[in-house]
C-alpha cells in the first residue's frame, strides 16, 4: 500500500509540471512581460530624463577660516584743556561725565584785575583823544600864522610832532585794549561743544597758573575701535565693502561700522597694520570701554569646502557625496559650519563642483 501512495503523489507532481511552459513562465507572467515590452522606447527615455532632472543639486563652496578679533571702544577724538591765563577759579560749570553745551564753557576765572586794566586803558584813551583834539586845533592855528608869516616854522613843526605823538599813543592804547579784551575771553575756559568731560583737575577758588591742565575732554558722539590686523586680515576686511559688522559682546548687539583710518606703516614688533573702525550710529549708550568683536572670514589653508548636511551619506563610518551621474566620492568630515553646513575635504572635491543635494 505504501508504494502505491508514493506512486500517486509522483503522478500529481508530473501533472503540475506539465502545465508550466518552457522557460518557467506562466501565462500571467508572460502577460506582464508583454505589457512592459509594449512601452515605446521614446517614452522610457522621457521617464528616465524626468527622474534625473528632478534630482536637486548644489555647488560646492570654499570653506572659510574664521578669525575673531576683540577691541574696545574709545572717544573719536580727545584733548587736554589747558588754561592760557593765570588766576583764581571763579566757578566750574561741568563735572566728569557732563557734556559741554553749545557755548562749550567748562570753567571761568576771576576777571577782577583784567577788568581794572581795561578801565585804566579806556581812561587813558579818553585823555589822549582830548589831547589829540587840542593838538589838532593848535596845528591848524599855527599853519595859518606861519602862512601869514606871523609865527616861526619851528613852532608849527613842534605842534605837528605833538599831534602825531598823541595819535600814536592813542593807537597803542587801542591795540592794548584789544589785547586785554582777547585775554578777557581766555578767562573763560572753553572746549568743543558737545564733548564730554573725562577728567577734571580744578576746583572753585583754586589758583591756577598759565599752561596748567584743567580737564581732559573726549568726543563720544562717534566712537573709535582700534584693531591690529595682518595683511591677509586687512585684505579680507576691504572685501567686506564700506560697512563692517561688529558685535557688542557685552550687550549682545550687532552694529555697523566703517573704516576711519588705516596706518600706512606697521607695528615692527607684531608686524600688523593698525586700523581704526568708526561707529557713528547704534541703539546703545556711546561710551568708552565697550567690548567689540570683529569677525573676518579667511580662506581655509587646507583647501576645505562646505557642503549641505543633507548631501552627505554615511556608510561604514565613512562619508560620501553623490555626483549627478550617481558616482560616490569619499570625503573626510571636518566639522560643522554656519547655516546647517558641514566642512569636508577631499582631493576629488573642489569649489564649483556639483553634487546631489538629497541623494
């Protein structure tokens, strides 16, 4: 009975295999193949082209080495205010931190003695004017007498000399008055309007002598930030254009500045170029001592490039980029960059090459 059962199973297997066509394809499979084969060749090329064109690509950019420099704000200009006259300080109208008004007055000296000198000068001028008037009349009278031969010529000459002498003395007193008036102005210690008092050296009722320092002043409506740059950093700074972005690290603000002046020489010790940046606007208190950070992007000396994070494929602890023709290019990941970019390097990747953005 057992061998009969095995024989029946074997016959069923043979019957099933007889339904298959040569090549192992059923009617259904053959129908599928016929449908695929019926697609025209031109349509197949169109589908392939549309798939490749839909693949988004990007252009490789050169990586930059970021140089961060720190400086501190200071006054755009500064000066030492010195007295031009000796005298007693009558009053001081501005203290440390105050801004000089439109008149620029900082302090005043006592003007009692200079006013007395002016009063004496003007009195002497009045006397000389009276004498000059008298001498003029005498001169005219003797001119008539000499003309009529009623007086000697020498008397007329003496009157002319007296008249000219009185006139010269009057002119001297008038010039002396101008000098006293000019000195009177200098009894008011003036600085540039709008500047601030940084240091104050005098107090009221104090005696000061000619040439003594009375205050240190600074212009703080515009700030200056000095930097020492290498030649490479200076060239990169010039490429940024007319305005330069600075960051106030203490206030966490970004402001704009411009190059105020560049030294034609260089520091013999550091071999760097002195560059001053000028800040003339910003929403913060303009004062000295604010920490400022200048960032300059320099070319990477190792030839690294930046690529989007989405373009990198990781396989077996290695990273790859994919070309538009589906070729893998191995790269070495160096680190992160701004805007979700990655710094990589490879001898087969150069700035300007194109790769798939989303492989």
